[in-house]
C-alpha cells in the first residue's frame, strides 16, 4: 500500500506540471521535492492513469522486461520507473541490484510473512527405531527435561523473591 493516496499524488503532480516549484510544494505538503518531480514525470507520461496499481512486482519475467527496457533505451531508473508507472524508482533499483547479485534468481518473488509451521512426523514405535534414532531421542528428551526443571526452579525462585518483599 502506498504512503500517499492517489488523489494527493495527482493533485500535487498537476500543480507541479502547471508551474508551481517543487520546493514550494515540498514545504507545503512535507514531501521531498525529488518525489514531487518524479510524480510530475509519471503524470506527464500517463495522465489520469498515473499511480494506478501495477503488476510489475508480480513475476520474474515482468521484472526482467522492465530492466531490459531500461538497458535497451539507455534510460535512467527514474525515467524507466515513470514510464512503467511504478510507484518509486527505488523498486526498480532493488530489482537491478538483485539481478546484478544473483542473476535471474534474484528477481524471483519471495514469500512474505512467517514460514509455514513444519509438522513433525509421528514418531516411530520404539521397536522400529534404530539405535542411533533412539540415542537422538534420548538426548532430546534429556535436554527437554533439563529445560523444564530449570523453568520450575526459576518459577519457585521468583515466588520466594515475592514472599521476601512482602
């Protein structure tokens, strides 16, 4: 989601195109003059279709085609972003850096948020486990037991401290 509403961007861009200096608009709206000039550039190219949601970040192929467009036309990040109606040149810059670092793999979409919980397989019955598996389980259970004992000890210590304060 964008930091600024589309209507505000359109209004500011229109005023900039109509001749108001970006520094004056910057002071009035507390938005960087560079951002205002970028919005003006997008507005000149796209008019009333400016700042509509795009699908450029959806897949690897569209990201690569955006970079190719920039390279083949020798455009700047800013002009390419404005031409593609991307919300910020910074997005294209991230794609470029990832491409330089990891190639096409860097442009692949990464999932956001927490990774799914891994479900542990149900343990085998003891008679089906190998000696090594039994030893690993024993180590795990001993560690788990030690942690539980330590938690119980800390709980009792906290209760003792509360009693001595009263």
